[in-house]
């Protein structure tokens, strides 16, 4: 089976005519989720059902390569392509506003992260997948003692280093698009196959994967020189947080995507993985916009 | 009264009044003028944008509004008589104005 990225309706695998008909009907009814998906991933110019079928075929064509190759390509197009995501641009040389927006919204993201990864462990009986998730949850949330703090703790310390009280950070509720994204990822984790959830969540770690430049990314998540010892653009706690992601995410996403390749082939799930991954990166796009919006709303002196 | 011959909300008259998409088939009214939108979210976005511009500028009416860009950020040039103002705007996925920054002339 494959499924609709916008509503998860199921369709026969490899046959894009029913999927094209589905999108076409939903578009005629002006359904926002389907129309926006067409606008963002296919084209914003209406085409015939036959042309749409061909366009969907092109969009999902793996070209006999592993599904992770396709995921990397789509991720680069969306976040690091001709028009990089505005948050990526802002993070090259980040302002206090940008970083605090990151802190406040990302604490909510990381809490959902643990829930999503826990669903994967609950659903799989594959030892390599379970071990991977255990390690990932500890890296992101649990930590490995005082010498190797979790990404979550490093995030909070970054916020404190920028002058925001920890209690203020923790008590700030997420913006609507962060909340919507979290609900979306929770829904994926609850309802989808664990391999799809792995793709949906760990595919997002591509954001800090330095090797994306080999896949066509025009820039890194942030300008690497801001981590230099002699660079005073950002606080030490900010360097510690960004360095952790910078060093961990390339390995994290590679290992997870290898598992996605292995098990999507074993379960014949590649098309479902593709559809769910596109849903996830669309949620991620809006979520990164919310980080910027949060920064703009803060009462700070520029 | 804002509706009338001088009320032109989009230089791009093809497709959705906000994003230019030709998918969808949603018609909605903005300040008395019936317009094509790809979906109800874009209709709500334009409704909220017009309110925000009027609130920000103090203008009672807007003669022309040109919107360019994508949902990563839309440049909006608004005109009222001889006056004009530009803004960089983003919307959240529910159609609310998320960021609204006046651009220097």
C-alpha cells in the first residue's frame, strides 16, 4: 500500500492513478491540507488528473536507490535548496532572539521526541532498532551523567546563558504551529508503522547533518566558525548545545536511515515511508517558522 | 466604504489571491469584494492581513495590495492614495498573522 501524505488514506502500491484522483477530488473541494500539499510538493498550478498521476510518479520515483537517498534529496530541497529555510538563514550567525525562540519552542519538540521514539520501541521486535532508540533517547533527553549532558539539558543551559530563567522557559506554552506539529508527530507515532515513525523523526536529524553538502545543500545548519574557541558571537553554553547536535546528528541520522532502508525493504514499506516523511518535513517546516516567530515576540532590546 | 472600483487587492489576478495557486475552488469576500482562493486558510490569511495593515498604518482603506513570496515569507506592498507601506509577513498554518514587520522605504 501507499498512502496520502495529507490524510493517510490508503491506496494500492505503485499505482498513482487512484492517488491522483484522490488529490484531484480533494482539491476541487478546496481541502486545505491536500491543496497545500500539492502547492508545496508538486506544483501550485492545477493540472489534469493524468498529468498529476505522472507528476506523483516522478515525485516518488526512487530511481532504484535506497529510500534514504530520496529522503536526503527531499530534505535538501526543502530546507537547504535555492531558498533555504528562514530559520536556517537566521541561525548562520544567530541573534539572541533567534536562539531564545529556539530554546522555548524546542523544549516542547524534545518532549515529543521521547514519546515518538518510545512508540518505535513499543512497536518493534528488532533488537537493532530498540538499541538505537535507547541510545538516542538518552542522548537527546536522559543524558549520560554530568560529563555528557543530554541535548535537552544543554538546550536549557543555552537559554539560561542568554538571560532567561529556567522556570520561565519551562512554563512557556508552545506557539500554535509547534503544538500542531507535535500533535502531527504524535499521530504518526500512534498510527503508523514503526519504520515510518523512524523515518519521520530521525529523518529530521538531517537538519544538522554536515554531510548534506555532499547531497547538494548550499549551506550548513549554522556557520561552523561560530563554534571556534576564539569566536565570541555566541555564549559558551550556546556553543555546547550547537556542537552536540553538530557532532551527533550526522551519525544519528545515518544510523537511523540505514535501519529505515533495511526494514522498509524487508516490510515493503518504501512508499508509506515516503508519504509519512513528506508529512513530517512539512510539520518541521512550520515548526521552524514558529521558532522564529517566538523570537520576534520576545520583549528584548535589539 | 472599501469596496468599489478602486479596491484592487492583488496584482496577480490569476489563481489564489494570496498564494497564486490555481488548485482549489474557494470563493470568499474581503472588504466586500468576492475573490478566488485555493482554500479557506488563504481566505482567512488575507482577511487577517488587511486588518493588520489597517491597524498598523491607521488607514481606513487600502487601494491596492500586492503580495509576493511564499509561506516562508511574503512581501506585501500596500497603497492608499499617495501613501504606501511595505511589510514582510508570515502566517501560521491556521491562517493567523505570525510575524509582521514593516520594511523600510
